[in-house]
């Protein structure tokens, strides 16, 4: 018979990201540059 995995509570109701995750996303968004030339978009990351 198939084992039911849905009985366990997998995640808490308060799922908050780590500070490192937030910092990574902010740094990525600051480094990302999108340049539109004609009909094309060029994405560059300045590291």
C-alpha cells in the first residue's frame, strides 16, 4: 500500500527568509543592469 507523506506538517506557518538570503537578493538586484537596444534586451551583472 502507498505510504502517505501528507500527514506530517512540512513547514511552519511562519516561513521567513534568512538575512543572508535577503542580502543576496538585494546585492544581485543592485548589480543587474538591463539595457534595451531596439527590440533586444541585454542583461549584465557587474561583479
